[in-house]
């Protein structure tokens, strides 16, 4: 089995592996299921202050990361793995979803470009045909946390990272629905009982109850997902 490669270009390489070095992700990294290569963009700065940004043309607040410096970092990473897609973590990108995570997990890996300040000069993004990906409709200080989110969402789908495939296959978004609620011991906690059906031992009825719960939760909490689920013919509303 080939190793899934995560290559990261960032101004803050010390942030990695961060949470990716812990728990199942960290164990998978140690076991060689995936690899991490972090490149410090500042290594390609040409002045003694290691400057990587400059004022935006046209005026405006903030600074913009220079195309020549970012390009040099990307060329170094792409030379070592030309087959990897380049992803720029950006709030204006297409929102990451489970489908895209599965596509990336099935491939050789990804090069992840982490921006800072007001962003990165558009010319270098165009030159490298970067795919822009967002993890949600909010703003962070940089692309490092989104990069970690994307990496973990992919590597957990790779065989050997998570112990059981069933735990991955039945999760939210895998079937177009949010996940059903979970319960464990004790059967009564602070006067709250576990749903009786889960104690019945009747596998088919348990599965039917879980599916109904998933549909109800999705319909109430994510009408956008529910509409897509209905449109795909999974259920007919009368």
C-alpha cells in the first residue's frame, strides 16, 4: 500500500504536526500510513529580514504574500511530488465536504498551501492552478488549522488509520444524512433511560430506528442536506 502524502507550505512550520501527531492520526503517521512534509515559505525569502509579504497594489488594508516567494516554495514541493494536487486553503474556496475528502483519500495525497495576512497574490495561484478549498463560512488567521482539518478528514478514511470501517461508513454525511444518536452504559443515567429499542437485541429494528433518527435529525437541523437527500430519491415526501 502506498503512503498518503501531505505536503504543507506555511509560514509557521512549527505548528505541525500539532493535533495530527496525536491519537489515531499520530499513530498512523508513526506507522507510515501517511507522511508529512512541512516547508517553511520563509526559506525562500531573499532579504535578511526574511520578508514574504508586501503592500497590495490598488491600496487597502493588510499585506499580501509575494508570488515569487510562494512560487519558489511550491516549485520545491511539486518537484518532489508532481502528481499531488495543490490545494490553497481559502474562505472563498469551495466548501470541503465528505465527497471531496474521499476523493483525496483515494489519491496519492495533496500539497496544502497555507496563506496569511490578506492572502496570496492571485498570479501564483493561477500559475499553479491551485484548487481553493474552504472549511466553512468564517475567517481564521491563516490556513494552518484548515490544512489540519483537511488532512485529518482524509487520513481517517485510509485503511489502517481507524480500526473499523463500519465506524467510518455510518457517520454523518456518508449516506447523505447526519448521524443517529449514540448511547452506552449505564442504561439509566440521572433519570434518563436509553431508548428501549437499543436494548432489544433485535438488529433489524435497531437499524430501522437509527435510520429514522438520522432522517429526523437531518430534516430538523440541516434542511439543505434533507432537500438533497429527497431530491436524490431516497425518500418521497407526501
